[in-house]
């Protein structure tokens, strides 16, 4: 792992600036560029030597209410999958669906596998998985598939203005 080289990753530089602007300088200073892309929670956990549950997956969904479609960001523990029906209930949406790479980049300015909780063209409605609370340090993507930063559950909620909620639904056992 190396410390951040913002010159080669403009979206990572935007994330670092957004973290610093939000008063989370330690997170900005903690951004790491990994030797290889880590597009899944399991890959990120292995590269960092942490439990997969300590990885904050940034999942962007298409949220539809009536005729209006927006992006929904779910920051979920890497140890389980988000329940889209539950996300719809939590946000009052009629439907939550999968977003393709073009939709994700249009709403975040970042590629799938590297979407950070911040640094987007405009703020996204965000839900933060309460399962992340179980970890002292949580790792989130920093705008590029090779980049991550350390944070906490509380800092993610404050940073995003997100709604804390259990997002896995009933019966999930914590495995990917």
C-alpha cells in the first residue's frame, strides 16, 4: 500500500478534498492506494488484512418514486447483501433496482468498485448499514477501485448525512 498520489487519480483528489472539507482530515490523510483493484468487499478485506464486515460497500441503486428516478447510495457491510425491498421501505421509494455503470458514473462521477461515500457532483440520499457499527475502523472506497480510506460508522453517518439502518433484512447470516 502507498499513500495517496492525487495527481494520478482526480476522483481520489475530490474525495480527499471532500473529507478534509467535512472536517475528517484523518480520513483524508489515511487514503491508501492499493497495488491492485479491489472491486469487491472480499478483495478489499484481503488486501487490508481485515474482516470483510469492516468494508463499507458503496452500492448505488436506481430509486423510483412515481415518475421520478434518483440515485440511492447504500453503504453496507461487506459481510452481507442489501435487501432492496427493505431499502425501498426505508426510503419511501416505490422501487429500488440495480444501477448500471453509466448510471453510477453519471450520479457519482466515480467508477463501480471505487465509489466513495462523498465527492459526488451532488449529495445522494444515503443509508448507512448499522452492521458497520460493530467495527472500530471501517474502510470505504475513495473514488477509484484501488483506493480506500479508514473511517468509523459514526463518521460515515456524519459525512453523508445518511440514515442509519439495518439493510440486510431478516434471516441473512452475515456471509456474502
